[in-house]
C-alpha cells in the first residue's frame, strides 16, 4: 500500500499520506480481519479494506445496509492488468 501511495503522490494525486498507510495506522483493522490481500508468485500485489459499517464517513447509514471499501491499492509495478477489477469483484462476493 505504501508503494501505491508514493506512486500516486509522485504523479500529483496524493491520496494517502505515508502515516495513513503505515503499519501502525492499519494494525487495528488488520487485526480485526478487515484487510484482504491479493498475491501472485512474487508476493503481495493488491489490497483493500472491507467493512460493513463506517461510522466515520457515513454515520447516517444503517448498519448492515451497505458495504464499504477503503484503501484499495495495487502495486504500481502490477498496474494495468485489471487487478483492481479483481479486487473489487472479490469485495462484491464478500458483500
């Protein structure tokens, strides 16, 4: 996720700061099982956070009526291969 954040920032599209995608920042959600990671033969290639409630950004939405995807990222070296589509498809299956 950090390489995707850096790549976006380098292109003039800062989406997340390094602090927002640091190990410390995501640890709680990782421990809660909210992160899904895609791998290929070389290692991790994509990630997203999946949750069924988001009181921070959408407090007015009733619990259980929606699904939320955050921090979707694809390794910059692997972009352009429909990996984000695959990650989103998996999130739809989870929903």
